[in-house]
C-alpha cells in the first residue's frame, strides 16, 4: 500500500466505498488523516466499518472543518448533476479530488523517485497499460500496474527508486486529478463515450488533453482528428510529443507499417519489432496499442531488442480479443470489454468470417457505425436489452437470431460455426454494449462466456 501522509491530523471526507474507495480510505487512515467515510450502500458501509474506518453520514458533519472531499471515480462530479456530497463540498469551498490526485501528490512529496506512466483514451488504454507493464517486467524492470485496471492505484507497492508505475486513467479519474504529472502520458484515441458524465465531446476531450499536456513526454495517437489536434496543440506549447499511428508513416514518431513497429526520428526509420504471428496483438487496433507501448518504454530507456522479446511473449488482456478456445477450425474469442461500437469495430476488423454475439445495455448510436464490417459477419446472435434496436439495424443486411442470453447465443453460434466452410470461422463475443442489463460488469460477462466455451466437449486452449 502507498501510505498518503499529506493530510496527517487534518479532516477529510470520503464518499464511495467500492474497491478503489476502500483502498484510498486505508491509505489516508494509515497516513494519519482524520477521515470520515460514507457510501449510499449499506453493505459498503459495513465493509468499511469492519476495516476500522469511521463511517459517518456526510450530510451531518461540519463541512467548514473539511479540507477536501475524496470522491470515488464512479460518482458523478458534474453530469448529469453533481452528487449530493459534491454539492456539500462546493458549498464549503472544499476541493473535490480522487485517488489518482492523491497518488500524484504523494509521489511528488517523496521526491518523484518513481517513473509514472499514465494511459488514457477511449479505446485501447487497458491493453496498452498491460503491454507496457509486461515489456518493463520482461526487461527486468520493477513495474507496478493499476488504476482503472487491476489494483487500485493506492494499493500498489510503496514508491521506491527505479520502481515504475503504469496506471490506466479513466476520464472520471483525470477529472478528479487536477495536478496529475506523469513522466510519460499516453492518449491512444478519442471517440464519443461517457458523454452522460461529461456533457459534451469537447469537455470529454479536454479532460484527456489535460493529462498529456501535463506529462514529461506526451505520446499521442494521431489516427483520429481530435487526438491529432491535441498533439499539435501540446507540441505548439513546447511540450515533448511522440506521435503514434497505425495507419500511416510518420517522419517523427512511432508507426505501424503493416505488422512492423517502426520508430522514426528526423525522417530516419528503424524497425523495432514485427508483431506478425503474435495472436494477442492481432488487428490494426493492437498495432496502435503496440506503437503506444513502444513509444512509452523507449522514453523510459528500453532497447529495441528488449522490446521485441517482450512483445513476442505478451499474453494479451483478459476480455479484450482474448482467444479462449478452439474446436477444430472454430476459434472462440472473448471481447467482452468492447462496450461500444468503436471498440467492437476493432474486433470485427480482425477476422474474416464471424459468428457474432452482440447486445446488452446499448449506448448512443447503437451499431449503425459498424455497417462497413457487415460483410464479415456470417450471422449475429443478439442478446439483452439491445436486441430489438440491433435487429432493426441488421434487418435485410446481416442474418441474425434473437438468442436472448449468452448461453443460447453460444450454443447456436458454435453449432453454425462448426458447419461453416470457412478456413477459420470465429465465434466472437464483442457486445458493443454495456453489460448492466444482465451482468454486474464486463468482466463477469466475459468470465461467464469463457467458462461456457471451456465447457464445450473437445475444446482446446489457444496459445498467445
């Protein structure tokens, strides 16, 4: 655990006692803060009390004594309206911050001896984060990974010289981290997402831009217009920027030339690695992820040979293009983390003949943006609340069946893929939807799908 001692003997309030909230509360309590915590859920309050935390209804405390409200990232800060605890903090002129801000402040207080890599973006940030951590570990570096992926950031091991922190940052977390200052900050890409929490696309993009603008080295994808504009603005302000692209060659930056990852400086290009044949890095989107990771670890001093060796052993990320089994010619892929159409597009672009399991709690726009990939889909098997919306989009263009549940969808897809004459039919769970209509989160959805696939008689594992 990273002990946060910046508020020793000072009064703080904390709202939100999920995993990251509890980790934050324990880090502050260990540092001697006078901390009072609350959550609207009784079970969360009971869990906090069992850990010795002071559980107090924040509506009943004297807010003029509170130096800051520590807010869990899942709690609304501005949209659709500020949470009641945020309104109380604002009325008392108390700043509202989150765990990433506490991490950044504590790191500075301890001399910033540990390099800090922060990864954000609409899509690809989890794979990029995991890949950077893997490359560092494979090269013998001491690396800690957490944030919006895996462990809460303040539950990681304490700061130490040479220990690198690779932290995935959601827009919610950045919004609560006004002084974030990574050694390397990465923006993979931007497309509409979480607009219910940020109000407009401009506001969402501005939050992401703040992270790279505050970085020692900014790594920015330039394959979408908004990110390219951000790269140009940050560079114009005099900050070091490494541009990355999976679609075109760059005179300066890191780009993908088919499956080759190329580093360019002043027009001179050097091939760092070739990701051909690495199943965990299949597809153009993973080429972009690899470019971002390569740019980051090059900034941290890794050599080309170390990087190439690490890429070859990357096992991939659970729930993102995860190859969970094969039966004969049929490959089964868990892409449960694809909770929007842009993310699903990356999966659909990676395979030629797809038996697609899609649906859940739909997001704005549905799957209309995926029409360019419809010719790859042998059949769609629709589940959850999005069924009728998706059926309307696919009608007359892609064969589909209303399966209702993942169990039924997999049963149908596995049988029809086995009868498909293609060289490699793929049964792909890539929902293009949130999971909340049928599952607690995308991890639970993906775990369920993986377990169902692994229970198919004759199924075999798939190496990375």
